[in-house]
């Protein structure tokens, strides 16, 4: 295995049916530091990069595969 799939999940906007989400997958090299809860990351889901704060991190195991889901939120103002 050459890396771990890390899926970043961020809110697009609140809607009547719930919150719409954006997803972006980045492959991290084995041994590379994964963002932790409370840390900030800069990611581009569209054209412009934005600053996001890590809200939650979940490790996902399926058979021999290991992936990570990271839930993001806009950083608190101020």
C-alpha cells in the first residue's frame, strides 16, 4: 500500500432538506501527519482555497483497507 485515502468533508450551505456537503479525497503517504481535531487546513473544493477547521476525524476500516474521513467546518470568526 502506498498511501491512505483521506476524505475531507465540508459544508456547502444549509438547506431546507439539511446540510449539503462537499467532498475531496487526498492520498496521504504512509507516516505523513494527518490533521487533528482543532487544527486548521487550507483546501480548495472549488476554484479558491479556503481555510477550514477540523471538527472530527474518523478512521474507516474495510477488510484490509484503511481510510480516514475528516469533517471540516469554517473556522470561528475572531
